[in-house]
C-alpha cells in the first residue's frame, strides 16, 4: 500500500500518534457536532484550528491531494447548493469549509492511529457497557477503517489504467461509467477476499478480548475537556 494513500496510517512520533485512540475518537465526534451546528464565523474559526493542527503534525497534504479532489468537489457542490438556497455567501462558504474540516479531522485520526489500536481501545471501553459484543463491534469498525484506503487505492488504480489506455469518460459516458464501476468493484472484491484470507490465516477472532492501549494524564485531560465542551455546547446552543 502506497504511503500517500488518504486515510492510511502513517507511522510518526507526533503527540497525536501518542494519544489514546478513544480520546481522539471523542474529540472527532465533539468537533463534528460543533461544526455541524455552529454559526458560519465559528465554523471558519474551528476549521482554521483544525488546519493549524494538521500543519503542526506535518500532514502530507501534497501526497493526499490527488485522492482529496473528490472531497473538494463535494465541498464545492455543498457550497453552491447552500448559496442557491440561502443567498448568503458566508453561510455557503462555511458549509463547504466545514465539510472539509470534518474530513480533515477524520484524516488526522486515520493518519495517526492504527485501526487495530482503535478497535482495541473502543472494544475495551464499550465492553463495560455491552459486554463481549463490544469487541465484535469494534472489530467491524477496524475492518471498515482498514478498507477505506483499499477502496481509494483501488479507484485510483482504475483511473490510472484508463489513463494509460487513453480512455475518456466523455466519449461514451454511460458505457465508460459502467465498465469502470464493474472493474473497480471486481478489483475491490478480490482485495477484500485477500484481506479476509489473511485474517483467517492468522486465526483472527473478532469477538476475542484484547488488551487496550493505556491512558496517560494528557488523554484523561483531553477526554474531560471534550466532555466539558460538549456539555457547554448542549447547554448553551446559541452561545457560538
């Protein structure tokens, strides 16, 4: 797997990489909730903070740009749709930028956290509430996260193959999209089967109890801070 594939774990020694996965998951949820309900000015401010955090840990924007074009296109469509509906340029801009900020936050989580660590941490935390089923749920989440870069890599490979053959979607749009979809799904299924076979070969048990990464003082502080911010956000919904 190429290291530049978006939503793919990248080994580093940043403070985010050392943070407990549950603390990062909770921060992502709180950030997403705030961005989805904040006023345009607050959305832009929160987005700027997320961008600064990405720059701080040296997220390889240039390497991820190719796969990120899709999200940029979606953000532009959201902004245009919001502008047509509200007629307010600030709200439209905040709509698109807020979406990109949430995507960026998800990229930071995937970039600094191994799927296995997320599964073990989340399973351990949820097991106190729902028992052994928590580990099965967490394992399903781990596999889903692991499949995201595979899907992106598969799609990119299909595009490169079409480009090498000088094939164009504009010539026969319907047939081209159909052929591309069939080829992409076929390649994705083959990779998913290989991934499943590898898990079976290792005797992987989705419901097995596994040790979880420990919590540090900084992780506890982040969790408490997230819960406090979320509580204030719910109590004072119109404060920001």
